[in-house]
C-alpha cells in the first residue's frame, strides 16, 4: 500500500513538473499546432464539398438529359400541337430506375405537377430492421466535431461549393428550363434537407412541353460520412503527437530540469560537483552541455581549492620573515650595548624586509595575472621576433663581468612561426625563465635561448628552449619546482631575492595558452626548460 501511495505521489509530482515546464509546453504546443490546423482543415472540407457538389451536379444533369429524352420519345405527341401525355409521362417516370436518394418530378408548362417518383415508385425495400440503439460515442464525437468546425471556421474559407452551384428558388430554376436551358441550384427542400436540384426541358422537336426535375439529398450524408471516416486517423495522429511530445519532453525538458537542480545543489553547497552519468553519456547537445557543466564545476572547485592552498602558502611564507623580524627585534632589545650584534640584527631585519617586499610584489603580480589573462584578447605573434626582442633587453648584463650573458638562436630557418597568445603574459614567461637561468648560472656563463619548430601529432608547435650552465635540478624535483613558493636553491644564493612563484606563474600562463612547459637536465651540465605552444 505504501509503495502504491509513493508511486502515485511520484506520478503526481512528475505530472506537475511536466505541466510546469515551459519547454514541455512549447513541445506539446508546437506538435499539436500543426496537427490542429490539419484537423480543422479536414473537418471544414470546403474543397471536398465543392468537388462533391460539382460531381453531383454533373451526374444529375447527365441523368436528367437521358430521362428527358425518354419522356420526349414515349410521352409527347406533335399532332395537331406538341403536348405531353400525362398518363404516359407518369408511367415512364415510374419505370425509371432512380436511386433512393434521387427524386424525379415532371411538370407541365404552367408549373403544374404531373408526376413525382416518390409517389409513383412501386418498389418496396425489404430488409431486417437493426435493433434500436444509441449512436456510438465515436459517431457523436465525429458529428459534434464536424458541426463545431463548420460553424466556427467555415466562415473563414470561401465556400466554393456555393460558387459551383447557385442558390436559387425553384421558380427561378423552372423558368430557365422552360426557356429551353438547363438549370442547377442548391437549396433546402420541404423536409429541411440540403439538396442539389437540376431541371431540364422535355421537348418535342423544338417545342418545350414540360420540365423534368431531379433532386439529390445525400450531399450532407456523404460529407458527414467522410468526416466520420477521418476520426480514427485523427485519433491516431493525436496519439502519435502526444507520444512524440512526451518523448521529446522526457528527452529534453527532464534532463535540463535535472541539470538545473544539480546546479542549484552545487550553488547551495549540498554537493561539490555534478554527477549526472546518465546525461553525460548521451550523444547529443544535452550530453555535451552536461559534460561541459561537469568540467566547469570541477574547474571551479579546483580553482577554489588552488586559491585556498595559495592563501595558506601566502600566510606561511609571510609568517617566516615576520617571525624572523620579531625575533631580531626582541634580541636587539637585549644587546643594545653590543654594536657588532646590533649590526648583524639590522642586516637580518633588512634581508627579511626585502624578502617580504619581494613576496608581496610577486603575490600581487600572481593575483593580477589570472584577471589579465581572461581580460586581454589574444593576438597572432611571430614567436621568433617576439622572443628576440625580449632577449635584446638583456644585452646590458653581458657588459658586466660578474653576470652571465644571454644568447639567442633561431633554428626555424625563418619559418615565421606564429602563436596565438597575449603579449604581456607570454613576455612574462620568457623573462621569468631567463631570470631564473641567470640566477643559477656562473659569473662568466651563458644563458642560451633557442627557438625550434616541433610537432605534436598533426599540430605544428613552436618550442622556446632556455638553457643555463648552473648546477642543474635534482631528478626528483623536476616537477616540484613548478609548485608555488618552492625555493630549494644551492648554497651561496642571495637570500630573499626569490619568492618561489616565478616557475609556478610560467606554468599557469603556458597552460592557459594551451601549451606545456617542462624541465630537464643537460648532459653537459645545467638545466633546460622547454615551452611548447601550438602554432597557427
């Protein structure tokens, strides 16, 4: 019982969500709109009615001409004056094989009725009467829908059936036939039935001695039967439209609603990532959207985690020099009478202040870097010319005997490789690598900057290689050197001049440019950094 109640409750909730979904409503409306137009057009049936009326008119005229000739041959005389024998005319009319839905009448020249097939026919149709029963629900629906469609939309479309056969009185129709012409009209008979009436003259030689009128009253029945025959097809069409609408709703609106709820859960903190395997496995735009949202959520949380680690690292790195400064200040209060000790303490404080200044500057630059990367548009850069211009700014250090020199070598043979990137951040990558190489190189050493053309599968790449002649990098630290605040420097390096953010910033910028950066040791000694960027 509880399971049934739960199923009913879930069904009601699903129905409410279905009705409340704007996309679901649009799907149902768009599917049913075209179907409704087809239904209305089929139910109005103006074109069909026009064709029925025209066909019935032609049929009645053909029959009337044949029957008129029979009457002229068997019931008219020309001596001494052309007249119609009423007894023979009634007998001839009674012998005609008229359908049950067709009524024949013969009139004299003065509009007096000579014979009526309804009263002259001696045919008796014997058939078992069907049991008395109410019309079926389908029949009632068909008739109601037909009448509603005609009354509501019939006035919107011209009635071509009315143009095909004029609406006129019997007197007007009789007058045309009495003058020797053929007349056709539509009107209601004495029983309230819509009829198509045709009147032709009955002639002896060229004299009109009477008028034959044929009336058919089955037009409405034929049209109604045609409409009723359309009802099953309309029902199937409606069912198919509803099924396709429901499938589209389940395939589009429901997954989007699940994505919306999952995004709300992430926003409210209920979960830290989207987990929609059933949607991401779809091979359509919704599956691509779900995959993109999952990747975006993961990237956001990775960014948040990275920022948290960065804040913790910043606090740790700032705390070290501050602790050293506080210790030096406290010691200075106790050794005020020792000038040599005071001088050493002042030197320690100055170094720590310099280290703090360096840390704060690099942290500020790193914080602005991300905003700059997303804000500044990319452009096509000639990588050889770009790197050459940056290397030329280091020419002055080669004049100092205590500093290593920086050399540039273009091994692309003038290929003019271009990369898509931002000039400022990419320039910071090259400068950070050169500055790092200079800090590790011996006094008379050489920092080599080289440009090569590479290939990553079908993609042509531009490689920027920076080499130094320093002590190299421990094999177990080749990846760790790209971590933030990593500062494992050899003995004798100047204290406080490196924050450990340079190589971390290099990797961050290169990654945002869809490239890669790696470090390795040279066989002849020293370190080599390789930046590889996709070429355009």
